[in-house]
C-alpha cells in the first residue's frame, strides 16, 4: 500500500495532502463572474512573500528566566545540578526575533517544555534534551531516535500533542509533557523554523487545521504518514539558515503548498475547485490577467496576518 508521500511523489500532486483528486491548479473565485487560476508556483510564492514580510519586522526577543535543573545522565555519569538561562518568547514577534538570532549568531539557546530543558544550536540546530527540573526524571532519561517518527512514538504519554505545541509557542507549556514530546515541540517550532523560516507559518497553519479537525488522522497522520516536510526530519539545506535555509525540492514544495492551500480554503474564504492541467504545472498561468495581482495580494495578506499571531484565533 502506498504511503501518502509516495502518492505525492508519484503524481506530483501538490494538493494530495488535502485528499483532493489528481490536479495541479486551483480555481479561485474572485468577485462575481471572476476567477483566477493558481498553480503550485503561485501558492509557494505567496508563502515565501508572507514569510519575508513577517520576518522583516520581527520585534524584540523573548524574556529569559533562570532555571535550576539537573543535567541528564550520559554514560552513567552522575546527576549534576546546574543553573540554566531559558528563553521564554510568548508572542509571534518575540519568536521570530529568537529564530533570526539563533540562525545568525551561531550560539545555542535553551527552551523549556514542562520539566525538560532542550538545547538548540550549531552545528546542526537540532533539539537535544540537556536537563530536567526533576532530578529523578533527569536520572532516568535516555535519548530516543532523532527522527520525528521516533519522537512521536516516544510521546504516547502526551494525550493532546496539538495543545502541547500551542502551549509551548504561547509560553505556557503543559506540565507533564513527556521528554520526547518536549523534543518534538522544540524540533518543529525552533529547529526547523530557524533553519527554514517558511516552517514558522507552516507550523501555525498546521495547528489551526488540527484544532479544526481538518486533517484526517490528526497529529499522528501528519507525522507517521509523512504528510508534512518536517516528518522526515527537516527541510534544512546544510550550511544555510533562515530565508535561504529551506530546500526547494519537488517534495518540499508539494507539502508546503498543500498545507498552505488547505489553510486558505479552510480559513481565508477561498472557494476553490481543482483543475486538471499537468502539462502547465510549473508555469504561472495568471500572468497578464489584470485582477490576478489583487487575488494573490489578498491571500498573501491573509497569510501575513496569521503568521503574526501565535494564538488560536479561529474558534
């Protein structure tokens, strides 16, 4: 049986993520008796434009707090109490500044999820648990696999993973979050977004869709069925971070545009029909149409507005 990713790769179907039929264009109705055809190229361009806009005015960084924790045991080493400086951003502007400086400064930052303190920094910008405020938990901790599926499987004790992600972004992480879920939160929201800024908006749109029950199979399907670029461990291009850090592969584009278009259809009032036209999939079909810029501008503005808000604004 084909996985979701294999279907995407086989069909080059940018909307397969949303369960649509085979097709490469979306027809967006704009006013009475007006419509415009958007391709994967258009949708991805809107995602990039919105990302560049919000990261050009990020605001100030998050506050820091001092936390007394216990270093996780390594190779049978004893538990050591340590004083840690933990970052606590709680708004979109604070988060974006943290992500920019993390990628540009080349220094590590620490984030706390529940009792767990997670390090992100060069050279890999990945999420590694370094301590816990609970001495017994620190002593018992053993790192699992570094891929998203392994972290997800190690997070069975977390009953609401979407709430754990949202709480972390809002600066109020859930108490009792398992260690591998803590890693997954930081890997998705910090590691990936610092290495590839487009992931910032992808995360927020994904949270909206999950809270709206718009994803068949929920959070588990996103990770285990590889319905998202992060589920394979990253969209990072080694040696690059920020706006230049995301791989522009067919696979990455398929996932990012699928999530973006599903979000626009669900929350931005877009009424859309899939249109077959595989022979034109990489061309911009709307150049030369006078009102096409209005459509793309309106949808890009909707993305910008969403990316500037961390909280759940659709319930």
